[in-house]
């Protein structure tokens, strides 16, 4: 197979390099920005689906939350809030996982 430079230097395909229709979309424009009202969809169980097969019937192992993160991004001001909330949720889970003290043990 020929290299990319050889293809673009060919007269028949030289317009592809200059035409904006064929340019790759910038990373910032790929994802749709959503605000804080919709940030629950990234961690809410209602939005999470487990797929076992794709649309052609082949076995896969991924969830819909991966697609949400792929196509949507929080707006810049909200992304800082969501990171701090995720951190606080992890701390709450750690606190819940700690074993409760027995009846004979007391705090001093």
C-alpha cells in the first residue's frame, strides 16, 4: 500500500487535502458540551445499559456510559464540579465500607 504523501501528491486526489469537508474534526468540537443539569447521566444507574451483542450480532462487552463519555463532555466550568463530586462520592463509599465497631468496643 502506498504512503499518505504519495496519495495526496497524485493529481486526482490533491483536492482532498485542501477541501475542509475531508479534514478531521478537532477534538474540542467532537463532543457535545452539556451543562450541570445533565451531569447525572454519567453516573446515574438509569442511564447505564450493559450490551452483550452489537448491532450485527457479534458479542461485545461494554456499557452505554462509555458511549456517553465518548460523545458528550461537561462544559468547562462544570467539569471541575463533577470531578470534586466524584472524589467526594468515592470517600463516602470508603466510609461505608469500613466495618462497624462491635458492641463491646467503644470509642475513647
